[in-house]
């Protein structure tokens, strides 16, 4: 299994007290290196402007990549551009591109992108919600446009709805987007009646929802829709902030829920996508919990890969 990361991703510094801090990525990479000797580590390349332009407009690229910054600059109340941010954003998006190429060229069946800043809130025209570029959307568009896939799915179990990913693909029938998330909660999107062109499936969960509610939403609504879509490649927006110890939301998941959902998704990937999965880190803001959940997620991917 390939893991893509880059030191530049720790140099995006939103400033003191910001939840989306560099130590998040340090926690994840240290935990994976300590737990798994078999992972094949790769340096994430930079995404090119052409690759980014598949999902983002020129104005957003100019803002993130060309703005001179000598200190933290707020793009919105949550999202910051700092001196190291452009390089981090290019590497975070480039990781998904490299992962897609490796998976579709048969070098590995599974890949995990240990990167930041996260991506799923970034729309085609705006950075928001800690996110500069939409890493998973860039990768999914690459799979469709460069590799010619007709059906790819993006599955998102972050506690916040991936409004950017949904908005980018809601008129593109090649891409299915499926999400469980807390509602009400930022960014106040992801209602069950948001269907796109039949390619959007949302399962909002009220605050306080526990493991049983989470698993029921996936078992009864999201997984059957994904199975029916028969994706040729499966992307995971792997946010771990629905855990009961996370400080930014009010869902009550346990670490084992992430192992369970990863195994369920991997089984669908084996049925329809030759086991091919590209997972990308999104949220998760309690460092100890983030370590545990990332290990559980990757362990489930590795365990299933042995069967694939």
C-alpha cells in the first residue's frame, strides 16, 4: 500500500490556536510509521496548474499560488493563507494525482494521502473551511479526464459535509458523492434532498448520533447506493472528526466505527473496482484520537488488500 505525504504539508501554518495545525499531520505520519512496517512511502509531487484547473478557476489559483504573503492572511474566519501555504496546497493536491496514477497503473491497489491542508470544503471558486484546494476533487477529475473512467465515487465520512466536493460534481454523472455528516453544523449543506443529477447521496445525522445511527445510515442508505453505482475507483474523504473525543462537533463515534466503514467500503471496491481505493486525510482535531483512527483506517485497508 502506498502512502503519499510531503514535509511541505507541515509548513502551512494558520497561526497559534488554530484547530487545523501542523501537528495533526505529524501525529498521523508518526502513528503510521510506528504501526506499519510494510507501507510504501512516497513523496507527494506538486499538482500542476492544468490539473488544478479541472476543478478550480483561474482566480482561485491566482489567490492561493500568487498572492505575496509574509504572515498569516485570513481568507475567511476559518481559512488562512500563510508563507508555506501555496507549496503545501500543491503537494496536498498532487498526492491524490500520484495516488490515482499508481493505483490505475497497477502499482498498488490502495493508497492513503497523508496531507494537509484538507480539501473537501474548497469549491471551484473559493477556499473555505480550512481548505485551499479540493484535493479529492482534483484526484477524481484526474481519474475521469486523464484515465477515462466513467464511474468514480467519492465517499466522505468527515463530520462536516463536503460542500465543495458536492458542488464541483453535482452536475457530473461520472462522479457519485456520498456523505454522512452532522447537521446542523458548518457548512449547512448536505441535506437529504440535495441529489445533483442523481449522483449525490447525503445522510445527515443529528448532534449526539452514536455508532448505531452512523452504521445504520451507511448500511441502509449510503452503501446500497454506492454498490448500485458500481464505481471503477473509490475515493475516501477520510475525516475522523465524528469521533466522540473530537472538539469541533457532537457526534459520538468510536475508533472501531472507522475500521468498520473502511472494511465495508473496501468490500464494495473489491466487487466493482478491482479493490482500487485512494483515501485522503480530511478532518480530525484531537491528536490522540486522530492517531488511533488513522491507524484503524489504514489497518482495515491493508487487511482487506490482502484479500483483494
